[in-house]
C-alpha cells in the first residue's frame, strides 16, 4: 500500500489545477475500529487496511479478521494492519524508552504500520526527539 502520492495535478487551459487519481480503482481504504461483529467484517469485505486500537486485544482481533477474510475469500496477508500511538516528549528519556517499547510491542502483535501523534507538535523539539531518538531504534521493525 506504500504509494508516493494518491493524486497528481495537471495544469488546465486557465491555470486551474485538476486532481487526477493515481490509485486505481480507488484510493486505499482504511477502516478504523475493532468491532468484531460489524467493523472487522467490513474490513474483510472492503478495506485495504485496518486500524486497531493499541490494546492487548489486537491478536484476538486479528484472528477474528483472519476468519472473516477466509469467509470472504480475501487474502488476509494483503490487508495492512495498523494502529496508533501518541508520543509525549515531556516525559524525557522515559517517554523515549516507552515509545520504543510500545512500538516493539505493537509490531510483535502483527501491526505493520503505526500512525504516531505527537503531543505539542507546534514546538519543533518533540518532533525532533521522536525523529532522532525513537525512529532509528524502530526502523527495522
């Protein structure tokens, strides 16, 4: 699902930019949530990726999803498994170590991509701390 861009622009006669879709037949669909009765069925039927809450229930949710994929005739391995994590740099070294441990933990449960939210991103330093101290230590997950 890694794509450089989902759309590109082209100039028109009057200088207006028109978006052209690059992803065919549609942009990737990510369904968030872990509801085992409805949401994971929708993932198996329609989605390109799922986004699960970062809880210890992830392995069970992925097993349920795998069953739904089999029932739908979908390739479970083709679905991208994602989650989220919030990084708060105000915790100093402990926050860095916690982020690294949490990202390893998510990867160990089958999560392939993590969407990271940075607390106080309007100051540059929290972003720099994450980029300099966390990312190099989880790059190979």
